[in-house]
C-alpha cells in the first residue's frame, strides 16, 4: 500500500529506500541497513539529517564498528545540541574508550536539557561504572529504568553493575529483559553469557552462544562470541581457533576477535605470532587494549623498551587502564634491582672512606625513585 502511494506523490522517491533500510534494521541485517542508509544520506534532501545520522550511529554500534558509531553520534549532536535520543549509547562508547571527562560533560549537558529522560541517567551511570563505582552505577541505572522501562541501555548498565557486585542471578534477569526488548542486539546476549561464565555455567553459555550464532547468522561478532565460550573449555580450544580465524577473515580489524585470538596465542606461548597479529590490527586503528596486550607479548620476548612504549600509548588512550599501569610498574620493579647492583659496585670501588656519604645518597635516590613512580601513576 505504501509503495503504491509513493509512486503517486512527488519528491517521495527516498521513502521506499528508507522503508527498505528499516526493514533490514528489524531483521538484524546491519551491514545492508548501513549501506542503504548511507545511500539515503547522500541525497540532497536528507543530507545532514539528524534522525538518519542517529540511526546510522546506532547501526555501526550494533555492527561492532565503534569508531564510526562515535563519529556519527558526534555529527548528530553538532547539528542538534539538544539531541537526547541515542546519547546513552554514545556515552557508553565514550566511557569504554576511557574518555570519562567527555562522558561527565555529556551527562551534565543532557541533565541541563531534561532530567525526565533515561539517557542522562544512563550516561552518568556509565561514568560511575567505568570509574568502578558500581553501587552508584546501579542506582543511576535503576533511576533510568523508572523513567523508561524499555531503555535497553539502562537495563544493560544495571545488569553489568549487578554482575560486577557479585549479584549474578539478579543481573541475569536484567540481561534477559534486554534481550526481550532488543533481540537483534548482540551486546544483550554478551552480557548474559558473561553472567553464565562468571557463575561457571559453561553449558548454559554454550547453548546461548549457539542460539545467537544460528539466529543472527555467521558474522564476525557471533563467531567471536561463540569462540569466547569455547575458550573456557579445554576440549573446545581447537574449535575456538577455527571460529576466530573465520571471524578475522571476515573482519581483520574486529578488536574483540583480535583480543581473543591473542589470548589463545598467549596460552600456546606463540608470542611472535601474537605480536604480528597485534601489529597488523594496530596498523589502521589505535586501541588501548590492543596496545596493552602487545606490551605484554613484547615483555615475553624480552623487548622491554618497546613494551614500555606500548604501555605508555595504552595509558595515553585510557589513563584509567589498570592493567597497563600494572605492566609498567612491574617492569620498573624488575629494572630497579639492576640499578641497586650497579650502585653497590660503585660503593665497593669508592672504598670505605666515603661509605657513609654514599649510603646517604642511596637513601635520597630511593626517595626520588619512589616519587618518580608515584608521578608515573598519576
């Protein structure tokens, strides 16, 4: 009926393409939906259309392309400073990247527009969650659900907070509700599977991952999700390897697949292969986790200076990344005994006449070393 009407009304030729795009959205075919909406965006009538940009950002997010998702959300909010729809997902992506100051600013801006929408509360909740303040994140997620019980992002936030607080069964309820509301969103299933793995329910996790694989199709994301569960069972390690190779063949830049493949190579102590994989993945993108894992692999092959460089890059991308900080501190501690040995050699060479002075300077050096380490942690 719609198509028949479109043919009789002038300047509505774009509408049939728009309907086609959203048909792809609702069947979970994200790549075709993205291509169709991109073709619409090029039309003069719909260029810089905020609604289209928001839809495109959401689709990139669902497809696991976080970089393009953030770019489209930024375009949309520049065109409409009062935009609220979709800003909860945008805030979540910024928080995942470690851009907590930007998340805080976004939350304040949204609260100034309206505190009667779920989005401002979810954005603030993401800031709390990635600052490891899980109780506050739980409260803010619950407040968002009160305002909009159909907010998928609020359910995911509350579920993640509950899981990290050890309340796994309550978290499972929230992830299941998110799946009911958004059956085509992979992140809802990821949250539920993480809960199953956290409670050592590997069988339930495997059943769910297989169902997702069959329902949403064999793409890089579903292959990686299934491989993640397979990695938890020693019997299915080879299957995990095959699934990850397939995922990386489809999308060599898919970060989650790269991370899991690196984890597998680390278990097999194939560090050179892991370094090659990570360097290839970082050729066209920069990601905190990838730089940190590359640092770990470089330490394993005694490339300490470059490992330190990789940890520094990771911390520049996300200053709150605790694992990168721990990696740097571990290297500094391993280097310090060598320095102490060299100082002892100097003591022996100088003789007993200046022993007291040298001991004093060692004390001062240790004090400065402590201060230097403290500043490195900031």
